[in-house]
C-alpha cells in the first residue's frame, strides 16, 4: 500500500482544515516545498497536493507551488482542487503533476471528466469521491465540500469504473481532520461492492480522512486499500515520519 502524505494549500502556504471548513484553517508551514522535502527525505515517494484556493474559485490557482515541488523533489504528485477545464488540466500536468484528481467535475460535468479519462488514460486521472455519510451509506459532496449532491457513493464509484476509472480517492468528510480514525466499514463496503458486482477487479481505492494512529495503516493495507492519504496526523505528530519510513522499507 502506498503512503501518500497530503499538502493542502491556501495562499501558497501549507495548511489543514477540519471537515473542509475554511474557517478552521491552521497554517503548518509557510513553505510547502520544505514540507515536501521532509517527506522525500523519509523515503516517501508520493504526495497528494490540494489547491484549496482553487477548489473555492473553481479554477487552478496554486500551480506555482506544484511546479516548485515537482522541480525540486522526485515525489510523484497527484494534484486536485478546482480543476474544471481542459486548460486547468494542461496547467496541472505542465506544472509537474503525475496524476490529477477530479471530484466536482465528475459530478457536474461528467462528459468532460469522461473525456479526460479517454484522453489521458486511467493511470493519470483519479476520481475524487468525497462524501457525507448518511443512512444509505454516503452522498457525494462537491465544490470544496461546500455542496452536497444527491448521488450515492458506491453507485457513483461503480459507474465511473465502467467508464474506465481505476484510482479512487474516497474521503469521509465527517472524519476529515478529526483524528478519530478512518471509515474502515465504508472502505470495506466499497471494495466488496465494486468487486462483487462484476466490476473491474483493478479498483485502486485510496483511503483518506481521519487517519489518527500508525496502527490504522497496516489495517487499511490488509483490507486491500491501494493507498492511504495522511494529513493532520503527521502535522500534529500523531504519526512520525520514522514510522512511515519503516513501514515503506518493510512492506
């Protein structure tokens, strides 16, 4: 399972939010490149970068930060937040993104998102399936988590599997930044449902939101998650880079 630390960006700075609420912004470092280099030094190969300004503005904003990290580290970066047009996508890839994540656009402009999968391939395009939990499982959220759609989580993922998606980042918004543990049950449901219905066996599910202790990481790996995104737990020293380095070396 891939270890993927997160860098969320507002005004060019490394921040974290709680449940996607911009009013809870906490700045952890004025220079995201410094943070990225620390991850790289710990043997980490992957990075999840979210342009929170872009998510709010519905267009890419912090591509210069992406460019700097891509130029000055060897990290393989997936980039998301506000990617709504072909131009945004070009800017992201030209700035050094290895993959991009589309969430709101996959809901609101599915034909555009589908064309991205066809043009760039399933190795380059990640489906962002961010959800608010409810009785039926979960409803997909959009626009930097400011809006809730009527789409059900698992059918949404399954539908995009049929369209060629392999990588899915799934975030339980109610757990994001809470340091209370991830949605193990929901991830198991997704893995079971998307395989048992005869869908593509190669679903690569990336768990995100709520990671709070190191012990949760091997548990997610055992379940079959392809990757895990870790944010606040690193910044609040709940999980050390040394623990992550040892996990990477021993897996």
